[in-house]
């Protein structure tokens, strides 16, 4: 299981951005690099929903507040 390292605001932004990018893929399906919208949107949405970012873990960053 991945360690949760994504804070509340970061999580909201990732979910909103993921939904917007996936919607952009379906609205511009004829674009030559439209699949990048789908890939980036899926990654942003998944990391937002799971509250865990592998890149943050590698770098050692956490936007989550410390629990007492």
C-alpha cells in the first residue's frame, strides 16, 4: 500500500484537473496528441482519489498535514 502524501487542497486540484483533462480528451477526440489528455487526466485523477503520489514519495515531499 502506498503511503498517503497528498493533502486536501492538492487532492481537490488533482481530481478537478483530472476530470477536466479527461473531458478534454472526449471533446477533442480528433486531436493528434489527444491521448495525452487521457493519460495525464487518468494519472491526476488516480493520485487524487488515492491520496498518494509516487513522485512525491521518490522526492520525499508530502502536502498532507501531520497527524497527532
